C-alpha cells in the first residue's frame, strides 16, 4: 500500500501533526493496515473537512479512505444506496439526483465522505425535520480492532457508539443509506431579515415547521439594539411546475460552478474587525427584507463556499477556530448572553450561523439535542481567544449544552462528561472492543476518549 509520513491538519489548519498516511484500495488492504498499526494506533480519514484534530494521529497511522469509493447498488424504486465509506456526498449527488433522489442530510460542504458523515453524525439545515445523517443509515460494515468486519444495525450499542464516535470504534467500510425523493435539482427559497436576536428566534420558533430547510446568517459584530441581527434563509425542494420552461427540459441536472482557488499565501490580518465588519454590513443590507419563492440550484443553497476551492486559506497561515455549541430550549438566556459577549469582544466572524435542532439522535456522542445551535469561525490568531472560548465552554456546560467534537480543536477534557452524558458508556464499549487502543487520534488523546 502507498504510505508516506506527512503533516496532517484539519480544515481549520491549526495544530498540524505528522503521521504515516496509508492509502488502502481494498477492504483487505484496510484490514492489513489496521492489523499492522504500531503503538500509536491509527484513525480513518476522509476528505479532511473536520475542522480540528479528529482525523489526525501524531506519530501513528492515518488511513486515507478516499480510495474506497465504489457505489455498489442503488434501489431507484425504494430510495436506498449501498456504497463504500470513501464515497463523497458530492459523488452521490452526481449519481442520484438524475434518478430523482437526494442525500437525506448534508452539511455546509458536499466534500465529506459517507464514513465521515457517520463518524461525525453530521447535521444540516433540516435537522428540525430529518435529524442527523445516522438516522438514515440502515446498516453499515465496520472493521474493528481485531480485524473482523461486523455488520452493524441501528438500535445496537455498537451502532450508537459509532454514530458520532469520531472513528474510534473502527473503520467504516460500507453503508446503506435511505434517500430523500426530489422532483427537481432546484430549491424554492424564502429570505427575510431579522432586526435582532430576539426577532430572529421568534421567527424561527414560529414558522420553522413550514420548511424542510432553515438557517440564519447572524452578524456577530452588530451591537446595541442590532445585536444578533440576521438574514434568515429557508426553503424546500422545488416542484416541477415551479420551474421556468427552459429548466423543465432537464429538471434533475446537477450543475456546479467553481471560482478561482484562494491563494496559497494570504497576509495575516486580512480578516480584521474592520474588514469583517464592512462585509457584514454589506451582506445584511443587500439581503431583501422579505422575498419568497426564489429559485436556487442545490449547490448555491446548500454549499456556496464549495465554489471557492481552499477557502480556508483566507484566514492566513495561523488558520481559524470553528466554534459550535448547542443549548436546549428554555436556555435562550444563555444563547443571548453568549451572543452579546461575542459581539462586545468584537470577534471578527463573517461565517456565523444559527439553527434550531429537532429531536436528539441516538448516537452516544452525537452532537444535536433539541434547542439552538450557533456556529462561528474565528481567526486563531485573535489575542486571548483560547481563554475567551474556555469561558464560553463553561457557560455552555452549565446550561446543559455541548460543543461539537467534529469542529473542536481546543475543548478541555474535564468538561466533556458534563456535555455528553453517555461518555462513560462510550468509553466502556471502546475498552471492551479495542483493549489495545488501536483506534486513536489527536482528538481522542486530548479529550481522553
């Protein structure tokens, strides 16, 4: 198998570590790689879109699973697909949309693998309706530390530990996924402005049930009466009769566009409070006060940043921290307080979104719980950022909330049990299934998982 010692980092480009990158091309090679792990163990890696250190393993092995990328079977009548874990959501869209099917859940990028989607138990704009990705997985094949391949079904402890388990129960090889039927590859989108955070939360709480997809961009630099002002975007898959005649000839075509890649070198400080504040002001003011029924293609609605290759470079060599937390219904005061603190500290974030989660998912380390989730990007070089986020972690934990492990790069381990009540169950199953600690990562060592 091809293998090189390389520097590996997450999408946030912080805390790189060196590991031996192994590239299996068959299930047999994947089993050999697991059996051949050294003392530092190994961890599976997909397309590298985890923001922090979940798919890094300093001094050990990292299994690049993107070579296992076959689609084995599609049930175009029943709406299921059986595929390798290394297949990307982008590839599934290319193949499935012309057949009238869409992935059940997609995050803000389509460049994640099916294995990564399960391991991080990703969520999207439709969690209040559809839950997270693993809720739609009918079965999976898992390569465990003893070299066995196990078929794992929902409702079993091993499935619930694997969904959101960050790759620490084994290497996912295949998955059978239930799909979402669609009539077109277009979205019907409603957009409106919210004047402040309370206005935004009221709009979401009152009318989210009308939409399959819902998300709000929030201006975290706005202060005073405008604190938390936002642009709310919601929509659903457009029916055929909503399309203009020219688009009805190929209603299920999947078209993407790409702008030039971000340069490899970006000056430090480009995303300052001044430049981000200007961007946020323009973005809010250019949004319509209220607009209904706008047609957008799927990539524009779900994955606008995918059109800019390597967009993570715009934060400079220091990279950025993605911070995402959730607090439950009834804890709105905690959300308000955190938003005010971020605004008062003038954190320069132009990628900040607020969503409502629906019912919790069964994964022991799955992130979503019913309530409010805020995600924001912050340049890692911001002075005092670590201590500030530590304080926010304390507030989140005290409110019974949690931080998303797939985006985390700096959470303190002592807060983990307060955030994830099934942590002891996860640790016990992992110790039984993998007593030698074959599957390990920088994240698992940092958080003592």
